């Protein structure tokens, strides 16, 4: 009995939340698993939280230090004022968690909105980036939401009030395929609809902020893992701003690739990590 209790204590300590990190006075919820100097930081998407990576954390904690966080306004982290949401705020939150954990160079894995977040992190803190992995999200932000010939700039749909709730629900449903298991759909819907209205609106606006430095070159090894419902972009075009960019696709998946086919996604990520130098 004592041995079992001791083992449970050790497991609890390994997976204990990292509670000291904060950004702009906002307390951040984060977790740490595994050990060592080679570290991975998993960054969730719009109105999601760190539990998006539950199928990855135990697998990669066998070999790496694994950090997750709830971005400001998401999950159990504090909510900023709606006009304070920005990719910069999110990137600085990631940096606060990295610094608190005491790791140096990290591979950042970002899903959906998390891809622009890790891109912004790489722009602000290139010395701490060993590699980037975008999961069904853009690392090339040029033209993202900008005006194009024949039409104006993209205007995000309303995210507030009764109409906003309907829009959010419809957007989330559009992220699934007929093959997405119903229990997983329900889990994701519950997670995303739980986010405050201010987060839904503020984080959405942050992705289309015209002040984002979209042409900055990100010189780090980068992999994009696209859903089966998406299209792999022209690699030569993306490499204009992300020179070491590669891409692959997981067939038969909707937007939540890492949750729908975790074994296949984990194998892709593991292969990428083997190529990375954390020194």
C-alpha cells in the first residue's frame, strides 16, 4: 500500500500544474510532464484549452519535457479585457510558461490559432525556438484576412450575443467530418463553447489584427500537419517567409487532427522531433 501511495504521489508531482507563470498580471494555468532539457510546448487553438493535447502529453513525456498552457482568456487562465487580446499577448504567455519551467530551446506545437501564436513567438523569441509544428493552422500569415482584388478585408463574424453563440456553434460543427466520433464532437463542443464571450470575440479579432508583422521571416525548422479536409499550400510560396517549411496531411481527419487520429499524428511529430537539435 505504501509503495502504491508513493507511486501516486510521484505521478501527481510530475503532472502537477505550473502555477507561478503570469503575463500582464494575468495568472496562467499550465502543466508540466516528463523531464530533461529537450522540451515541447503545446499551444491550443481558438476557444480551446490545454486538454486538446491529452493524447500527446503522456506519449511525449516519456522522452521529453512537455509543457501545456491555457492561453489568456482560455481554460483556467485569467481573462484579459476584450481589447487586450493579441497574438503578442499569447506569445508572451508562452514565454512566461517557458521561462518559469526553466527550459531553453523548445519545439512549439500549435493547433489552429495556435499556429499564428507560435509564429509570433518565433518572431519575438527566436533564440528559444528549436522548431515549429503547425497543426491545421497557418505559419504564413500573408493575406490572412487582408483585402484582395475584388473584395475587401475579411470581417470576422459576430461573436457576441445570441447571434454570436449561434455563429460559434456553427463554426465548431464545421470543424468535424462525418467520421469524427460523436463523443469527440461533444467533448470539443463543450470545451469551445465554455470559453467566455470576451475570449471568443477578442481572440478572433487578434488573428485578423492588421498590425501583425506578416512578412517577417521565421528561420526555424517548421512542419505543418494538415487535416484531410484542408489543402497543402504551395511550399515554395510559404518558404518565402518560412524557409525551412515542410508539410504533410493526415487523411480522413477534420480540424482536430491530433485528437481524431492521435497515433498517426504522434508518429509524425516524433519523426520531426528526431531531426531537431535542442542545443
